C-alpha cells in the first residue's frame, strides 16, 4: 500500500516541501493509516503535521470513545490534535436535512476554517472503495459526468492520498503494522444508503469483477479528464457567444451538442443561480432555436428573442418620476446611480449633452410611447422604440432605460447615447451623464 500512497501523492502533486497538512482523523482504519503514512514521510517533505477530530455526538459513549482514542493516538505520534464538537442530530433537524449530509457539511466547514487558520492542506482518508460507493450512489440518483467523476484526488485545499488504495489494502496495512483503530457501529448496519451499497451492491459486483474498485477508479479518472476538457470548451463557447445584453444563440448553437447542453447548465447557474435539470436544458435549447421563454424560478426566466439568449430578473415594471436636469443632478434607479457633472474633456462622448438644456425644462424619466430620437450624424428622426429595436436592446431593458428629454424629444437615452438635439458641439458647454452600478448590485 505504501507504494500506491507515494505514487498517488506524486501523480497528483499533492505535497510540496514545507507544507502544513491537517489529517481528518475519525479513528477508523482509513484515517489511522493516513496519519501513519503521512507521518512516515514527514521528514522527506518537511511537513508540519496536525490532526482534527469532529465529534458529531450521534453515538453517545461510542463517540466519546473515538475522541479519546484519537487523543491518545496523536499523543503517541506527537501530533497536535484539534477536537470539535457539534450536535449534528439537532442541526440536521433544524435544517431539515439528513444526519449523514449534515455531518458532512459540519466536517467540511471545520476543515475550511482550520485550513485558513493554519494555512494548511486538509488530508481526508477517502479510498478507492469510497470512490466506487460514491460512483454507484451518484448513478442511482441520475449522475451527470461530474457525478461519474466521483471523488477527486485533489479539490482546492483538500487532498486524498489514499484514493487509489482499497479498503482491504488499508486494513492489511494496519494489520501488518499493528495499528489499532476503532470501528463505527453505524457502518455495520444498512441504515444509510451508502452502507446498503457497501454491504450489498459492491460484493455482488466484485463477484463479477474482483477488481471492480480499481475499474471504478479508472472510470472516474477518465470522466474527470473529459469533464475538464468539456469545461474548457464550454467556457470558450460562452466567451465567443457573449454579446450585448446576452448570448448569441446562433454562435452558441454552432457547437457540439454536449457543449451546448453544458453551456446552458453553466449559464443557468451563473446568471440565475439555478441548477438546471435535463428538462430545463432541453426547453432552453428549444427557445434558442425558435424563440420564447422558460420560467426557471420565481425570480428568473430564460428568454430568447432576436437571436439573443438572456436570463431575466422578473420584477414589477419600474417607472422613474421626472427629475429636473441640474449641473449636479444625482439619483439612483433600478440598482444604478446616475450623476451629471461638467466635463469638457470629450465633447464626442455619447453620454455628454449640451449644457444649454439646464434651463429648458429637460428632465430625466423612463421611456414613453411617443418619444422621438434623431441620430446625431444622419439627422434621421425615428420613434425611440424603433431605434432600440434596431440596436437589439432587450424589451425588459427598454422599460428601465433612463432618458433625458424635453417633452417627447429625446436628448439622451441610456444604452443609445446622445441625439442630434442634445449634442454638445462646444466642449466647454458639455454635461457628462455618468451611469454606474450601486455597490449592492455590483
């Protein structure tokens, strides 16, 4: 097992000289073997070694037994142990989740806190057997490529040096080195889904292929490599399709179907904080081809119009009450701050207007149906709605666009720019309209 351990550490570049490493120590065979193997190479890598034990308080006297065992073991190795107590049963009930999931959340929260405090990596004792169980567990729930990837050897500050060793190899290692360990009684029952997989599915599959755990490990490794490549191609596709107000459907749809589906899933998460299921992805791809909208949550919808895919925040129509143009006008509307100031640096700036309108009843407001806009160069006048349509400004954005107008004559429009009437032809007579996001909307 030692050779596998060293190969895994080197293969995934888990350790560097002078690293600090915290061992997640439960007291079971896997974590005891992990502590012993890391301790055996401590001098080679000049490691600062620590351990952490999380007492979930779920098994009464047995939980206390495990904690005491870990304290004694760390004293033997001369390794500092951090002990944390959490009432997982109470916390799980409060958050309405399973004790199994709650326990995991608690552990990783503690791992992250200690990792930051000590500037250290955290080594967990996940094995090839755990990977096989996770793979099967994910498959039963309808795994994506990420689910088939199962347990990654390295994830951020987490390293898993035993991930290519089976549980049987670890128990043999403990036996050969006379390492004592404790056994969690809940692992012997079928009360948890993972235990059912461990006690029933895995043995059946190993009858077909005794090396099933290693086969599962190779499958997960292949899936991670493909997933990484797909992620890179997806980011490239998203970047290439990005355009004003959204994503170009034609460009996005020109990719391989696997990339299109992954891109839609990624965009749902990025733009709407929504974990899309297969049915949502298929519906969004359909509207990318034919136009339309898909409701994702109470707050967000995916909208495809004029060949652009957007993720729209659904709220009530906003109207801006008229605000008179002044030299130092400042107001906030729909998460943006609008400021007016004297600026003679660039009269060609599309957001600079003629200061003469300070005394001509010019007001900031939202768009109205009879608004007219005159292009500054071509001197062609059109309804503002047609101008916005030609510029492919999304309909929901038009409702929130701020304009500066005298009656129905537009001097300036957000996203469009200054009109012929509003243009400052003398740079000394220009007012710049600056638009920025408020801090809470950045």
